[in-house]
C-alpha cells in the first residue's frame, strides 16, 4: 500500500450537485487532464520552479569536484556565457519534450487528521465548490486502493497510482515521503554522473522527473492536504504503441464541459461494473436548505444501494 494510504484512512472529494449525482449513479470517478486543473502550475510548476534548483545543485557540486568542468565554466564566463544556467535550461527543455509523450489525468482528494473537519468539511473547499451548497464524498481509502489494483490489471497504461502531493519540494528537509526523497536523490545522482562522464541520455532522468512533476503542488494549496490518483497514459498527440499493449486495451478518453471548455478525462472503474463505490459518508455543505438536501442525498444513495451516512456541515458559511 502507498505511503499516502498508510497515513490516511479516509479521502474526501468535494463536488457540486451534478458531480455527486454522477459519481453515485455511474459508480465511477472522473480523472481530468492536468492541463485543465484549478492549479495553473499543475505539472509545469515542477519544471519551472523546482527542477532548475535540483539541477543547479548538481552542477555547482560538479564545479567543485571536476577541474575540467570548472575550467569550462570559467572559459564560458569570459565569453559572457553562464554555462551552468545554459546547461540547466537545456536539460529542462529536453525533459519537457520527453514529458509531452504522455498525458496525465488526476482525481484529487483532501485529507485531514482533524475529527471536526472530517465530519463538517473544510471551509476553503465549501467556498470553492459550495457557493450553492456543495457536497463532500468521504471514501474508504483502503477499499479504494483495492479497486485501483484491480483497475491496473484491466488496461495497458504507463502508470496508475495514488500519491500524497508535496507542497515544498524545493526544501529537501521538509519532505516526509521516503519514496519522494529517494526519487530526488536518484535524479540528482543520474544528472551528476552523466555530466561528469559527459554521456548525456535525458531519458535516464525522465522517469524520476515524471514522478516528481505529478506530485509537485504550489504551497498556496497546502491546507487541502491533497492525495491524488494519477493515471499516466500515452499522449494523444504521440499516438498509442500497439506493440506495447500486451493484450490489454488502452483506456478510452472522454470529455465533459466545464465553464464552456471541453475537458478531457478518463472514467475510473467504469469497466469493473461495481455495485457501489466504497463511500463511508456524504457531507452536505453549508446552505439554508441543507436539511432538505440531506434528505435528497439519502434518497439518492438508497436508489443506488449505497450504504453510507449522510451529515450536514455545521460550518456557518452563508454562501449565496
């Protein structure tokens, strides 16, 4: 089991009335393409903010360790060229090119260790999703993990996993995840060895870069304590490699309309034909009609044979 699920037993997914009805009735979760997430720095934030720092650290160490490289830096400086900066930018552009061979789809959840929030929801989420009420669907994390294991056996895909995002990847000492710390160390060792030996193969570093980019999040979102399901698929632009399917099909990419924009997505669990998703409870967000809405949710759950508690949030947020 992932580190994220060892720590968190419940995952909270905030949504509106349409999202609630869709999740309950279809027994699926939609993972949206990262280019259309609320965080405008999704994925790219890692390449723009964190990766330059990681690469620069290794280059500066190489200046100390390697007389040849140090000499090259000095010679370039005499010509008005910052060799370290140039090398960092070259690596980032090449790694970005490799990343375009894949598409990333994400379903996001909030977590909390606060009992009150777990039964009443997070105010910032009610503001974001609940101006007209909003709902929080609380999933059993362990059972959701079991569904993901089964899901991974149905399709050919580059990666399917659940992970806890990191809000401060630039500060190594603040990173809790052993796996994430190892990923950074492995990346830096690869970069250092290649530069020292002057044998550059960007693909060797690309896997760790992809992993880190998927869990990098701006610290402005830190209070969400996000855990996400990430699906990494062959890029729609690059096409699918028929030889790599191993008898398993690729996922179908769907789309939905949000704010007038068509958003690519995939439907998790649609081919498992579930009786119900592992939902522990549904929290009805702050609203003047929340009691009636609670009753409506109870009827919706009964209609689709979902055995889950329904609560109303006590957060005194007025909304609309």
